[in-house]
C-alpha cells in the first residue's frame, strides 16, 4: 500500500469537525479545570490536550491514483461514517470507481503544508485548502458561515446544541496567506488557478475570527454583511473580544475584564447572544452580572436571542440599537433589501436547525 490516500471537499470538512469533537472530548472540565471555552478565551488555550489533532506534513503532491484498501480503512476513522468519501487524485487516468466514493481531479501545484496526516498513508486537505474546495460546492452564505467555524471556537455536529467548543483550526489571515502562497506558486509554475479562488477571497471579507457558537457567527453576519447580501451593512465587530473595565469600576466590583460576543471598538458598544446553552442558571446569572457591571462602566449592552433572529421587526430593532450606539443614521431596508435579509436569515437558521437535529439524532443512536 505505497500510494497515499487524500481526503478532500465534504469529507475533509467532516474530518475537521470530527477532530474538533475529539479535541473537545479530550479536554473535559474538572473541579480544578474550567470548561474548554473558558480556557480558550481567558487562558489563550494553554495546556490544552491536542493529541487528536492530525500531523502537519511537508507533502505537496496529490496522489496519482486511489488506493482502495486505504479508502475502506478511512471510513473507520469517523465518529459518524460518511455516506460518500471524497477522494482526490492528480491524474485523470488515476481515477477509479469505488462504491460509496467520489473521485475528484486535483491538478496543479500546491504549497508545502497543504496536507495533514491522519495516520500513515491517509492525508486530508488542510483547513485552508478545505475552505477553498468548499467554495466550489456550497452557497455563498454557508461558505461564510463555514469560515466562521474554521476560524472560531466551535465545531458542528455534537450534543444537544448541535456543536461543541474546540480550538480554532485556522484564522482569516492564515487562509488569506495560504491563498496568496497558492496563487504565487501557480503563477511561477505557469499553471492556472484552482476553481473557487475568487469566490473564497470574496467570502473572507465577511468572516471574523473567534466566534464561540454558530449563533454568534450568524448574528455577526446578519448585522454586518452588505444589504444586497442580506445583512444590515453595519460596521464589522470583533467577536469574543476582551473588554477591560475602568479602574474605579474594576475595584468596585472586583473584576477587571469580560469577554463579549460582539464588540465595536471605540464605541463602548457590545452585543450578547443568549443561546439555548445560556439557560443554565449559573450561566444566566453570569450574563446578567456581565450586563450590569458593563452598564455601570458606561458600556451599552444589546442582548439578542433566537426569537429576534427569526423575526424581521425584532432584528430591525437590534440593528437600530447598534446604529445608534455607533452614531450612525438608521436607514430602513427597502423591499428588495428586506427580501434579501429574510432569505439570509431563513437559510442560516434552517442550516443550524438541521445540524442540531442531526447531532441530537447521532447522540441518541
């Protein structure tokens, strides 16, 4: 079995989600250790067990053909076996028909570091290349949402909320740098650019690092994407950014900082999404305390929940509040913009609901 096997496209997407779930399972909270998300946000991820992360390689060559035995073995590596494996080869004559597999032709050169090793002989496209490949197969809004997942602290497909918290696989700047390296390499070799490159670059303009939940990503997209794409066209916010309190308030309340879901730098404005995972009494009390203390320090705190995301008049109110907090004049969406906004919300929320149902079904089975 000398020929390596390369997993890409939807299969690579599922591989990286499986990796996120396994890293989450390797880092459970204990009486002496806080939940993984707290460690990621407040401790810069120090001391996290990353044994389940694949190994980065210097391989840059796509296998010429498919190894059927390795393909059969690759199915055993998933928490939930995919119905179809996406396998990649570099030569047309190397394509093979395998039951339950799709064979993709990946011609041209790729930068060193484009592939990770899951185990000996089985590779997967790196998160940055996976993002580029997915730009060819999914809609614009779902590509942007997937970018938030890759660059954020969550992975779809686990537990009652439909996701788990885990370390970020990459960042917006690393995806941009990878695409630059790929384009430079292809140009120097006199090769054409891979499909989806322009679409991937366009999507990156609307992706932010550090989302801690799918709902936070959706909220950021709805508020800040351009109106013709279904958003409100507001300035971008930083996700899960640290907010340091003034000295007087910090001494009064005995706390120096909070991490807020969305923060607009220089405007004293934050937004908090109250998701289903916030229903725990201890978490709800913490969120209420956060709002009270930030208010005492002069911050404006806007709270959003799922019901608001679903209803246009309520989201209009949220957007109005953000606009006022940023000192911007509110512009009511026209009929065409309102239609785009409804379409964006419906597609994103349906996707989240579908992922949650699939996760609950998998958990039950």
